[in-house]
């Protein structure tokens, strides 16, 4: 049986790397392999993974579930559930290769699905509702089906990860055969050894994927906060928490990406107190999203169908470097990982603490493209409606 | 010879006078408000009446030659594990007088203290500890009801908050001063608390005794209380602070009201409380306009209406068995914060049985309330204030990790101004000039001294909290709130750990 209900949160150090082509040109998997393998010292062979965007052309309108299973029985259970709850368009095993050092890998299969709403004969075309449906489905598989786990669930994207060094995992999943307009990669150095494939990065929810180097000291607070909104943190990893917070803030609360990053790694009060125009917004972010703040050392890269973002903690306790070359933008733990694949970048810089590097594709580059630069209306909170209080302005007198 | 008074036969304390040191200055006679030191004018000697000594240590502290030692009386009853002197003497007292046993401060029975069974975490290697002397470390906390999220709009390329937040209270340190009424404690202590609250960026609470005219200037650091007796309650009072606390119950005496003995009701108190001089101030057990949760909602909104929705309304309850459900009801009734006062919370006067045996420990109550509010999806929209039995800054840290937003301290603040926990506040004779209104006695504690001591205490706790946060790798207190990962239990049962939602030390 998989030891996936780890009794405590995992602790790890890591190397990360990401690339995006702003015009949506596809980049071969070999590039990301080279970059991440150059940071081999940052891992210890206990986990590596890749996220790729744009790898399922022709299937862009289906949520692609990458499912990892301990045995075929678990897969059967997943398929039974999918038959009930989704329109299943296509399924196939994820192509893998035999790798000498990888013993007894789990089974991997991918399913291209659309949600099947109860009582509905046709599909509803409400993006938020569809997304929420898939989130729930993923949570259900992950928490209820023993031995099965969804490692990614976005459209036209997928995650490949497991226990091993990055080159081994790349070989196993035939990463070099994929082409994507965004790639992220991860090389892991866990200090405790769960040795479970699902514990490797990237972590995902829908098309959000996260690779992360660091330890979130606020994990306990973040986890409990997320539970208030129906997220179940089953993996006990910091990264899972980051994925859900992004989903909550950006997708459900409709915050612009930049504002969400400010919630994750906000400035200090002494800086906020000095601000003029932005003071009110930042004060509100800190008060309302205090429990979403990621406290502790981290550098993360997160990607979605349309962009790649790099972010450091509020005092920059982990490395993160960014570089640009034409339409390509690179982000990695080390400059060397960038130079390995882009020897003469136009610009190289180290982003400041808490200052996100946000790179989106040019508008209308890909189907179902998402952009989070602007805010959207917030999803209603039932409880909030029930506990109605009359609000008067905090800053009205100022 | 009348009926023997058994309770006077066996003193609790023994006053030892070192004759070689005593210079017969008679300072002790003056200092002892219980008349335990006597001057025999004829024989020109000092005498002691051990039966009168209540163990406040005032004479010992004030004796210029340190000639006095106060110790437990050496005379002993035959040992009995069940019938300890405490029970025997209480029975004597009641047999003598036929009354309810009265006492002060908080629960004195050694009921398990969960704080003492919880240890904190610190960073090693994988995660760097933060040094608060070199890096910013934030304790700022906002209290009040909050929306679940914010909405942002873009104006001229800049993001702006679309709808302002409701009124909230900013605390620079999540430690506030618990309700202690003017009457129960002296005006000087109130003045000290108010000034300290202002300088520390926190709040003090008037208690149920109204607000003395000299304290209106500290309004933005004041919580005014509305208890069942409604003493000194008028619209200016309600508007004087930043929050109004409806006191439903108190940890030291859940289920009963307050009693300020007439002896403590002096001219000033009578003015502030709006009751005649010398009359007992009795607050009833229930609020007679709150017999149900919907009545509470009525009062919450009546207070909000009276203050034009500018003031927050807190509701304070004693931690009792069903505290979680009650707290959830309070939040739904529209309160901006729930105050939970645990078993060990203090009081100026309470029946001993209530003080010692009614209510549940605050640690369990915080966790239970936090859990319930999370399960109901309400936790992030309200604030929990924990009170009762907070003795040091580590207790504050643990309370917050268990789910509180902020804590109240009462007893700790009084100890800071000299209280020696003699547990006789209800007599009005506090030899330290704290729990008294006797114009001569209150001079023993000037407001400046009270201010300085209280300020120092909380300031020091602030430093310690920052150090502990830094060691845990956190630089902001909100990342500690409800963060059970930072706690481990030592010597607790499975059930206890489940309620506290903590793992045992040694578990990974
Ligand atoms: S009551 Fe206090 S002042 Fe009086 S003798 Fe006892 S310790 Fe001394
Ligand atoms: S406040 Fe005064 S009377 Fe009350 S316990 Fe402290 S020293 Fe004794």
C-alpha cells in the first residue's frame, strides 16, 4: 500500500527551472531536461518532475486527467467513477520506457474528459462551474480511491513526475518527445523520504502547476484556511498548499495575479504604513488573506494555460534567477541552469523578495487561453451571505 | 463564652518576627489592612494575630529591616489524602457562619494545565530561524468581522480596493487587558492600564463598572463593557471606546452575575456606576433582555444602532461544556469577536465553588471553538479572543497556535503591579492598593507606577513572542494563528490531543 497519508508534512530542498515562449512556439522537452539536469546537486534522486503546456493539440477542450495508479484495480475504480461523472472522450496509457534504476513504477494513464452535470443531458458551458466540478472530482479520486491519484487535470497540459533523478524520470516518461510552449521542471531533495511518486513536483490543480523550492513554515495555518473553502490537503506537502491558495485567490476570488502574489508574499507593515495610494489595498490584503500568506523560505514557479510566474518569499530566503532572450523567458534556481540552455540571454536578473515575475503569452495565442492579469468578480461565499453584518468603511475618515 | 468559632482556631499563616532585626518602627501595623500586627502600647511591644493574616506579604515587603517572614502555619492536621486542611477549614467557616464561601482570582484547584503539556517548535537546517533583532517581525493583528475575500478594481493602471473593509481594530500586539471594573480595582490601576494600552497599541477593557471621567481620553484604546447590571451605561459611554463587549459570562464564575460589595462603593464609584454610595452593586446572572440567541442578536444590533455601526461588538462567554456551539451562534448572531474566558480566569469576587469547579480549561475551549468555526466555514470572518489563565508569553503563543486571534490578560497585569495572589480582593482591603477603593490604600499604587509596570510586562512579552516566532521561522503572527504544526503534546491522552488537534512530541 502506498504510504500517501504521510503522518507529517514533507521537508525538502530543491532545484527548479521554467521556460515560456511568449508567442506560443513549442519548445522541445530536451531543453528543460538539460536545464534541470544541470542542477543535479540540488536533488538527491528522490523526486523529479515536469509540467508541459500545449502538449495535446486537438484535445484542447478536454480536461486531461493524468492518473497514477498502484494497480489495475485502482484504475478500474477510477474508470468507473469517470464513466458516471464525465463524458470520457479518449483514454490511453501514458507512454513510458523501461529505466534500469526505476523499479516497480506505478501505472500511468490519461483520460480526456468533460464534466457531466447531474440531471443534465448536455454540458453546461460555464467555465467556473466546470472547473469547480473537476476540482471536486479530483479531490474525490485522491481521497476516496485507494491506490489512485490524479497528478494533473488541466486542459492541453500534463504533469510527469516520479521518484528518481530528473534524467531518469525524463527517460521514463519520454519527455524529449513532447513539445510545449511552457515547461517547468523540478529536482527534489527531500530530507525525509516518503519515496512516493505522487509526492514529487509539480503539483497541480486544474491547469495550475507548481514547482517549489522551500519550506512553508505557515503550512498549518494555510492548510486550515484552505479547508474553510473545501480544499483537502491530502499530500501534506507545502506545494499542494500553494497550488490550492492560487486556485482560491485567482480563480475563485478573481484577484489579479499581481494582487494574489501580494497576498502570498506581502510587504511588511512598516512598508505598507509608508505607502500612500496602495496602503488601503495592501492593508486589506494582509487583513483578509493573512492566513494565505506563505511564511518561510521559498522560490516557486507556477504555470497555467497562458502564463508562467516566478515568486520568492518576502525576505528572499531561497534563490531565483530570471532571464530573457527574444520571446523566451527563463526562470531557475541558478543562473547556470539558464545558461545551460541559453548561453547569451539579453537580460539576466535576480527578482527581489516578494516581487513576482509574471510572463503571459500574447493575447489569443492558444485555444482556451487564460489570463489573470486583470481581476474578476469574486465567487459568492454562502456563509458570508448568512452572517450579514452592516459594513461601514475603515478608511472613511482618512 | 459564646459558640466556638472553629475557623479562627487554625491560622493559615504564621508571622515570624526576627526580634534581633525589629526596630519597632510599627510600619507593619500601618501596612497590614487586616490588623494582624498589633502594637501593645503598655508593654511597648509588637504582637501578631496569626489568625488574621491572609498571606499578602505586604508587611514583609515593606519592613525596613526585613524583620518579618510570612510562612505557612507550621501547625498541622493529621495527614489525610482526602480531607486536606483546605476542605476542613472551609467546613469550619461555613459551620461558623452558614454562608457561601467567597474568594477571588482564578481557579486554585490543580486541574490539568494544558499549556504546560504543550511544547513549541523551532527551525533547524531545512528552514532558517529568523532573528528579530535583524529582520522585521510582525505582531500586528486586526480584530473584527471580515469579509471572506476582497474585490479589486483597476483605476489608471493601478489596482484599488473596490469596497472598503468594515471597521476593524488594530492591535500592535495581540495581548489586551481583560475586563476589570473600576470598583473591583482602583482608579489608579485603570489609569495605568489605559495609558499602557495606548502606548503599547492595544486595548484595555473597562469591565462592567462604567468609565471614569478621567479615562475618556483613552477612547481609541478602550473596550467598554455592557454586562447584565448595565452599571454606568449610557450612550456616551457606549461611544467612548472602539468596541463594546457584551458580557454574558466570566470564566471565574460562569452562570452567575457580579457582586461589588457596598463597602467598595465610594463616592467616585457611585458616580461612575450611577448607583447610590454604599449600596451593593449586584449584576444579575442573566441579562434580563437576553433569554435566547435571537435576543442576543437583538442586543448586538441595538448596540450597533446606538453607535451608528462605528463600534465593534464583542460577546464574552465563559468556557463551558458547549462552548463551541455557543460561539458559533454568537458569530451568526452578528458579533464581531467572540471572547472565551476559561476556567482559570480571575475575578474580584466569586463563590469558591464556582471559581474552582465550573467551566473548562481555555486551551481546550480555544481549540474546540476554532475547530467548530472552521467546520462551519466562519473562522476567517470573525475573531477569537482567549482569556483566563495566560501566565507568560509562551502561553500567548500557544493560545494563538491553538486558534486565538488575541488574548486578554487580567491577573498577570495585576501581578505586574504588585498583587501577591492572596485571593482576598473581595474584602476591599487589598494591602497592595490594587483591588480596593479605600482612598488611603489606593495611594500605595500611584497610576504612574501601575502604568510603568504594566507597560514593561507586555513590552517584554512582545520581545519574547517575536523571538519565539523567529525561532519557528515565521515573521508574522498571522502565520501562527491556528498553526498546530508548531505545537506538540507531552503527556496528553489521545482524546486530549484530538481536541487540541496536536500530535505528541516525538511523532513526526
Ligand atoms: S495580612 Fe499581609 S500585611 Fe498583614 S500580616 Fe499578613 S502578610 Fe503581613
Ligand atoms: S489584588 Fe490585592 S487583594 Fe487581590 S489577590 Fe492581589 S494582592 Fe490580594
